[in-house]
C-alpha cells in the first residue's frame, strides 16, 4: 500500500509541475477584458438610439438619441469587467453589461458571464437574473442596500433603496453588487462629475493622539459640535405651493418659534468622545467600531422628532440621510447606550449614535452633507403625501485628522455582520485543537471518544456546513489557480469569512497533524458520511472491508482527479466548472439537495455508498482530500504512538483502522489518516491492545477479556490462534 501511495504522489507531483508551468507561462497574461464589439452594441441598442465610439480614457460606450437637430447623450454603457474585475469564488469575475443614465440611474443591468459555483447548475441563473433586475430604476445617488429593513416598511418618505438578496448565495451577490457599484462609480466620477474625480478609497484618518479636555460650550466654539436651527417659517416656506401647505397649525400661530435644533458631533474624535462620554463608555465605543468606522452623534431638540415614534433601534433612519460630495453614505444606528454629558437644556433631547462603516469611504477631511426629511400628508383614506428635504452641513477642523492612504474594501462589513458565527467557529476550533492536543486523555475511554466525536461531527455538519456554509472545496483551490493565471489578487476570499478562517486553521494544522484535522473533523460532507455510516451500523448494515491491494489502487484515483482538474483549469474555466462537480459538496451542503436530479442522484449515491464502504468518497474520489494529502506532508510530527510489536506481529490497530491507513509493518500512512483516534484508544487499552494483554499475561496480572468491537477480526495477532 505504501509503495502504491508513493507512486501516486510521484504522479501527482508531475501533474502539479505541469500546472505550475502553465501558470508561470500565463501568469503575466492580462485579466479578462470586455466582449462587446461595435457590432454587438448596435444589435443591443438599435435605432432610434445611437451608439457612439468607445471612449479611450474610460472603456464606456456613449449612447445618444436623436432629438431634432441635437444628439444628446442619454446613457453610458460599459462592462463591469473592464472597470472592476473583482473575482468571484471561482477566481473569475462577473461581467455585467450596465446601462447608466446621464443622471446616475441604472437603466438596465445584464449578466454577460459568470462562473459562480452556486449559480452554475446550483440554484441556477434564475435567482441571479432576478437579483440584477432589481437595480433597474435605482440611482447611484441612493443608498442601495441588500436585504429588506423593517424600518422601511410603509415609509413613503424613506430615502433608502432596498433590494432582496439570494439565500445560500449571500457572498456571491455581495461580490456582484460590489462589482456593479465599483464600476458604475468609476464611470460616474469620470463622465458625470461625481465626487470631483476623487477615489473614495483614499481618505483621511482621525488622529487618535489629539486630545484636549473641553466642556460642551468649548467643543462648540472649537467647531467640534455643530448646531443648526430650523424655525417653523423655514418648514412652512418649503411646503408653500404644495398639498402640505398650511397643515401645521402650530407653525401658523408661531412662525418664529423653533421647529427643531439639530446638533452634530464626530463622536469617535477623541476630543469629542472622551469629553462627552465616561471612560468606560469611550472604551465600549472603541470596541464597537472596526478600523476605519466612524461614530456620528446626532441630537434633536424641539417639537419635531428627528427619528419618529416608530423608529427601530439599530436601523437606518428614514428621516435623516448623509451625502459626501454628492454620493450617499449609509448611517446605521449603533444602538449605543451611554450617559452623554449634556448641558441642562438638552437633557431631554432625543439623540442617537450612528455608525458609518469603513467601506463607505467617509472622508473626515471633507464636508458632511446631512438632509432632514419632513413628510406631510393630506387626506384620511387615500392621503396625498409630499416630502421636503432640509440640508445642514458639518466639517471637522483640520487638526483632528491626517491625510492617509488606506484601501477600504467592502468585505469589512461582511465580517462585522458575521461576528457571532465567527465567534462560534473560533470556540469550536479551539475545542478541537484542545482535544487533539489531549488525545491521550480523550481516547482513554472509547465511550468518551465516541460521544465527543459524534457531537463534534454534528457541530461540523449542522453549524459549519448547513448553517454557516463553511464547506471548503476544490473550487477554492481552482479560484486561487485562476487568479494566479489572470494576475489578480485573492482579496475575493475575504467576502466569505468562514472559508478564510477555516483555511487559516487548516493550514496551521498541516504542520502539526497533517491532512486528518480537516478531513476527519471539519469537512461537513465527511461528517455527513460518517454519521450515515453510524446510523447504518445501528440498523444492522455491515460494511465491506476493501481488499488491501484494491484499496491501494482506488486511493490513486483521487490524485488523478485532482491533477486532471488542475491541468484543465489552466486552460478552460468552463471545463473546470464542469469537472469540479465531482464534488457533491455544493449539492448536499451548500444547497441542501435543492438541485437538478442528476446532481442529487450523484450526491445521494455517494452517501449511500458510505453505508457499505466506510467514507468511500473521501478515501477514493475526493480531489480536495488529495490536495490535503499532498500539502499535509508539511506535517512535522509523527503524533500517533507506536510500539515495537505494532505490525510485528500485532495487527490489531491495522484491522481496526476503517480508513485502512496502517500498513502491515505497523507504519501509519499519514497522507491517508483521518485522525479518528480509534488506534490511539486501542493503543492505551489493556483490554484491546494485544502487546499489553500479552505483557499482563506474562506478569500474571489479571487482565480484562477483550470485547468484540464492530471492526474486530477473529485473529488479533497474525500467526496466532
């Protein structure tokens, strides 16, 4: 068996050398470019539209329309891959055909190409097409957010735009959204004058070392607290000539009285936050904010409520919006409870602290433009509503920030949103690391080991797999390969934090325990197979032990599959997408069998196989397992204890090993070991380990009679009856 494994590794090494050679040859190749030609554009946008010449500075097609003797530009059409080639989980970017109106509105969005595993014979392209259709009619000047918001229901005056995400494809649609908005913003800055051509990723930073003790009035004098007063006459004047005119009796009686006093402060500026908050609350605020986030304090005092009676804590306000250089920034309630140090006249004022996340690109060196939205309605049954916006601005004094170039990417918000799941995963990984480090104690009792292993496999399948969608896949390796070939960075992995954390843990454990940590404990599909095997055993189904010679040959198959996928992936993304379907992970874990019947049949057949051949897919077919076996050779320790009698002549552990990873000489093939710890339990047991039994017999010590185990064979020592 060991010779066969060595031969297999040699063959795989040769295949990997071919793949890496291709990568070296193609590594300098340019990234994918747009596919639309002038002819295809004319077909897509027929008369009366006129397709202009593609711009040289920014790759966009101007779309004109005949209007008498004039031909004004009505839209710009571009391919997202030319402007924002953000790789998806296959390593290949989405390519979207976008029609952006002259005022920044999305007139149409179409998917030209994509290689997302979840949309290729998974959920299908239907949900994705429905997702992009939601952009039609929306504008770059709106706050476009994925997912509904309870606070937006029935709010006619809401300034936010919500689009529904796609279940089981959350990370993929976020990458699509980022590709679309990043490309569209580049066009808007270059052609529509948005943000004066500035790059929103390059922003100033708050200076954390600048602090001076100040009271409220001193903060206001220093320009750190901004006040804006709106009087009744200001509001009434805005509604003049609309159905909302004259509906406010209080304003008519006292037009010079205050409608609302607004106060704003940049709370994460130390001179502001440390003076308005207690030391404890300041520390809490710092822990709540991620690097690059901003905390904005907004306070309203007067007869008008800045937030409304039905305001939902933790949500995006509907009566207040923020723009910076014509582009919207989302402000979300931080749900921060603290005792603000306010002057006596503002003790009863309504205030909230809002967070602007780092990916929004808020620049503290630029002015902040707020708008307060006031809505009036006339009529009882079918009221006619009208909304007006009232602007006020704020700017942070220069000594409190410094120019800094930092690249803020939108993946930060994804990690923040999944902090609970990541914490649960971290606890689970810590428990596993502790268990493997203390394997002697864990395996001293087979009952203890069985309970722990079953519980952990349920955690892996239920939480890591089905709930958190943390199934590692050969697709991840293919994405890395495709990114290397196209010369792209691998930042797209950050859109799936569960995958990043799991890969990080697995890479570290390669040096300690080899392949077995992932394949034996953290693979959701592997856990599903093992749990099904346990259930089958309880139902009386006995498993087949594959003859050693056949087992050794079958184990070569997965290496051949891996090599084939890697080589094909260097030349054809389309064929690679097809070949990776040998993995049943997407069907059984990601989509929970909601796929076309051929894929369900394949995944179901492999699970059924595990009832008769112990984890047959993992041992013989899994290309990811093959890759894990190769990289697992980084292991620096032989952590499974052996005795001189192991294999010479004792064969007990070898016969116990369901993975058939122990040779006749007692040596362990760590490339095929799944780290189940069964042999460790046998090694420690005076009732199961034959050398210990013989030793006790010779010393006339009483020893327990061995119990018959599920994988026990009649002969414990070759050659002995």
